[in-house]
C-alpha cells in the first residue's frame, strides 16, 4: 500500500510540471542525457552492428545502414519521468537527420495516440535496432517464398530476439536501466509493429518467463511480473501496415481498428484506476470522445536545439539518396522532388515518369554541388581513439560526456532572433519552415571570447551549431592556443542560411528588427561574463565593429582569408600580449596542429556523429536545373538556375564511408555471442 501511495504521489508531481503540449514552444529542446546518468555509457557500449550483420545474417550487401549513424531514443532520459515506454523496429531517414527515434510518419502517428491518453511529455521511445535495416523484419509478398530471403530473415530474428544475441543483451541493458530509473513512474509499455512487439515479449519474459506472448500482446494485453509487476503492455500494428502492398487491401481499416481498440483498453484502465496513468499538464485529455487515428506534430522539446523544424512536423520529410546521402525538403517541397500543383505535391506513377519532348511540370529538376572536403580517407581527428567509429559519437570515457546541453536561459532570445527574420522571408532563399539553421556555438557563461561571425557553410543546418564547416574547423587550432578552448561563444550575424547573395545578406544583417534581436543576446552575454576580447569574422560582421566597441571590449576583425597559420599566429600573439595577459612574463608558444582541424565535441549536441564537423563541408543547397534538351526520354542537357532553399542534402564524408567493419576487434562479449549463434542457430 505504501508503494502504491508513493507511486501515485510521484505521478501527480510529474503531471504538474510546467510544459505545453503544443509544438509552438520553439524555445523548448532536449539537452540530451543527463551527464550524471548511465545513458552516455550505455549508448557508447553499442555493439558492432556492421560486423554482426555480416557474420550472422550475411547475404548480398549489408543489412544495417550505418553511414549516417544510429538513433537511440526520443523522449525523457531523466529519472522518474517516463510513464509510457514505446518500442518499435528501427529508424529511417528522418530519424537519421533528427538523431532521434520515431520522428517520421510513424512517430507522428504515435504522438497522436499518446496525446489522446493525456501523455504529452512523460514518454520514452526506443527501438529493436539502433541502426536502420535494409529490407523488412517480416517478409511480405514474393519474398515470403524465397528460400534465401527466408533464411536471411530467420538469422535477422535470431540477432533481434535470441537472449544470446549481443544486440538483445545491449538492448535489455538499456531497457532495464530505463525501468530501474523509472520504477515509480512507469505504467504502460507499447510495442509497435512486429519487431516492436517481439522485443517487448522478449524483454518481459526475461523478467518472468511466460508472462507475455506475441499473440496475447497483439490481441489483448500483457501484465508484467517480477520487476515489471503491475505494468501493462499492449501491441499496436505498425502504421506502415496501412500499405495494401504490405498487408492487403483491408490493411488501413484493420490498423485503425487496432489503434482504437488499444486506446479503449487504456481508457478503461484509467477509468477503473485514476492513479494508473495521470495526464500530463496541458494535455487536454478528453475520454468523452473516441480515439481518432491521425498524426500530431512532435514537440520541439524532443529534439536538439537547432534541429530543422520540418522534422517531426507531420510525416516523412526526407529522401535517401544512396547509402551516405539524405535529402531534406521544406513544407514547400515534396517527396522525391515532386512539384506542387495547386498547392498539392504530385505523386507520379512510375509508368508516367518518362520524359517526352519537354520537362515534366510535376517534377523539380535539382542540382547539388558536391561539398568540398580537405581530408583524405586515411585522416582521423586527433582525439579519435581506439574503439571509436566515425559514424557514432565518441565511445571513449574521456569524450562520451563531451557534448553541448543547449543554450538554456538564452533559448528564448535565440528564437526571438530567428523570428526577427520572418518579415524578410521573401529576401531569404532558405524556407523559414526549417527554422533557425545554426545560431550559436560554444558557451553562454564563464567565457572570455565572443566571436561574431558570418555564415560560411551549410553544415550549421545539420550540426545544429554555428561555424561548423571548413572555416570553423580550421579556426579550431587557433582557439586552442588561448588555453581557453571551451570559454568562447560564437554568434552568427544571421540565424538563417544566407550564402547565395553576399550584398543581400549584408543588407539583411542591418535590418532594425534583426539588429535589435541580435543586440539583446550580445548585451546579456557581455553583462553576464568578463569578456577579454571580441572577434568579428567575415565582411558583414566587420561592419558591426563600431557598435561592438561601445561595450568597452577590444574588437579585432578577421576575414575568411585570414584563416591561415601565419596570419592566425600574428593575431594570436597580438591578442594575447595586449588583451588576454599583458602582464605575463613569458608568452606561450603558438602551435597550429592541422590534426586539430575539427569542431570540438563539447561544442556539438548529444549523440552527434564523429564525422560531423570534420573534413570540410558535408551539406549542399539545391539549385534548379533548367532543362534545355530532352533525348530518349531523359534529360540530355541543362543549365544551372536559381538557388532552391526548399531542398538540402547531407553527405557522410569519405573518411567515414570507407570504414571497414573488421577494423574493430570483437569484444569478449561479442565473441561469446557469435559463438552462441554458430552453435545454437538452426536453419
């Protein structure tokens, strides 16, 4: 009885936290895992998916898409903050871009389900696999009769659900830690799709054998035993099952009925026991209405600060372009470059895509310039350590907790800065539906340097931080020489992409609304810190010199072309001698190590891949192709037209793409798992 009362009290406290269920609170964001928790360790201990995909599953090609990296979670990683735990199969391209699970079409469908239950914040999403897979977890159509595919599928299921699989062991460590840290708040578990339901059954039975089955979870519900005692679990069809191709002509109706049925289960439990699942504050729970299947936008509080706002807004908002490239599009863009006709994206049947005598008006013909890189495939960051993978965040004990938790109390000012540009949206190529695209980088407190910089790269859009392309990377060794590597703030002269027209960008930086919003940030930073020096970087930033001098802090101007060893050495010596430590007896030796040319991990958000902020540029903005000749149903020639700010591409760099799975030796636990597969798997 005492435990029940304690759980009820904690749930009431959790439900009263200040939070709005609407997506409109743009200044909310996810800071990442608490650094005092075990989550950074658990994520860093991810097994070698590539090697196990090869050795266990085999077949043609690789089963796991690794180039863009893993996706671990979406939701709360703080203690006693999870009431509902949701498990699915794996992420897709939207999840790769957002670096969070369940942020595409399925994620927005599940958000609608949770909102109906009154759960708008106190949830955690995870998956069966942290990497995207190629093909399906369950076979459909012709593949179901293909003996090679059937064997491959059986091997995949061993890897996904056998207790001896290293992937299952690692997944259970994460699930169990979630349970351990939320034992007073967790009430409901949801498995989504075949893989999600399988994973829930495997986990629940690891706590009490026979406590749940796939059939029971699918048709009704399970009740946990052991450490899961009293926690209820339901299974939902995967929203992708609405495809008639995958599940027959009645798929959509069956999916909707399943969602309604399970919503009624939970509604009944809540009515019978109001302490079962307290509604989150501002959730607008209303059980007088039946559940209506649909989608709901995902709150900004589930994403890193700076994540493109189109992600999680409705449905899918990106396309894969091969193994190592993902293309994102704005609310004005369309899937697969479809054009909008009368406001609607065109869905073009495959048999109608052939060109005749002129370009198809239902299609955007886009050109992307490959980003410039400056590392060879043999280069590595200096801090890259044994055991690290370029497409995962650092695994080392030294760096796995080195990440930026966000702007904190400055977030509202930064959003106001972005909002100040809306009046001039017709002068900005980037669609403002993406939101701000890299406003700041660094710290807002205990800093000595402030850098006001122009934009030099589109990298900022996907790193979520400012000055992370070539110029920012090459500036890193210069900043390290001050001995205060982490004591700076970098602030962009514009919070949106503006690289196409230099004169237009300069004019925008001087608009009254934008100047006012930017100055509010600078004024607060100056007031709350003991700044020694202000740098400006770029032509537009240089024009603010006079305005910055009013703070009584020395201002030094840098140009893009100054990012060279000899010039930076001169600037460093002058700055250190005159402003940083003028009374020092000796001066430090200036060092410029080219191996340091990458963005420090402490400047980037939680779970940023190692390759982000390294080796030059990794993002390109689209330009329109003006088709001048069509031949044999194909574009024969074209010229490059205007910039199109509705489409951008993210490219994984070459030094990451050539990584071999055999580079890392198997750990003892991985070797044990592989031996268990060899001995225990039966075709």
